[in-house]
C-alpha cells in the first residue's frame, strides 16, 4: 500500500520535507539564541550600571575604545573647556529639555565631549551656564558616540548654530575646530546647578523591539516546521485514500465538460 512512496513524485516530496524540517528547526534555534543573548546582555548591562556608580574612576585613555564592556564605566579626564554646544529635544524625568555639551581639550591634543548637565525648556544659549575656566578634572560615565534613532536620538537637520542633534564625533567634527575622541562623558553630578544626565545602556543590550522580533521569528520558524509535517501527513492521507478507493473500484469521475447547446 505504501509503494507509492517510492515514486519520483514522492521522492521529491520526502527529500523536501527531510531538508525543510531541520532547516526550520535550525533557524528557530538560532533566533532563540539571539533573543537569549540579548537577555543576557541586558542583564549584564543592568548589573554593570548598578556597580559602575561605586567603582573608582579610571583614566579615559585606558577605557578606549568604547564597547559593551566599557560603556557606562566611570572615567576621569583633565583639560580645559572650549566650545560649548546645546543638544535640544532631550527628555529627563518625563520633561523635555536640552543637554549642555562642552568640549574638554585634553593634553592628548583631542577634545572630549562632556555633557555637563540638562536643563528644561527650549534650547537657549543664554540659559546654559558658562563652563569653568582654567584646568579642570571631570569624572563621569563613558558613553559611545550616538547614532540617530537610538535611545531617542533624533536626526534633525537645519539646527541653529551652536546646536547638534547627536553626540558623536561624526556630527561634531564639522561644528568644532578640534580633533575628537569617538566617545563622550556624562558627569556624575550636574555642573552649575544643572541635572546630571544618567548613563544609557550600550547599544544592542536592551530588551528592545529587535529582541522581541527575534522571539517572534523563533515562533515563526517552529510553526513552519510543524506546517511542513502537517502537510506531509495530509498528502500521505489523501494518497492512501486514493489508493483505497482505487482498490475498491471507486474512481474519481471527471466532470462532464460537454458544452450545452443553446437555443
């Protein structure tokens, strides 16, 4: 009764099923591992953020380049403040305001963007406190250059002079006359009465939309595998029913296709 499984048609069906099921299971497992990896990164980032506030600050140069292991760690750097910019459209504690960003010119010849604090309202140079004069030493959380679209960072263009939408070397290089570090620092304590800006988690470590997309794709691949098995059994059942009907002499009658004369 099952000799039909050896026909070329069923050989093709069986080979497809034997290849499709492992492939779907593999892809589902891979997407699940991606989701689990993001969960682990999120947990590690949360634990690191909790411990970073208590660890001793390290020299800036020893923590570069910024990656998942160094983002959010406390660093210290010395130099003199130079150009000051405003970063509009930033929220803190549910209120909209702006960051005060000042470039710290270090002894290395490069400038480090330092977020000295946050102020509510519309970005206004007159409201931003002037940076301290002379040699200063800053301590704060190390952050990677921002990318538009991440953590609420906008991609606005046409901003007034003295403003930037993203804190990144790529955005600042045309705004300030300094060589720049590919990183920035947010101070532990807000300067001149401003609110301190909390450090953000490294990119790709949060349970964001991408993480749950991985989980959704996991379900889809396993559903595909189940669908392939279901369709194989359905085709097998139909073939067995056809074989049984043929053995009983119960063929499928073709519909009458004789045209009906009109008139």
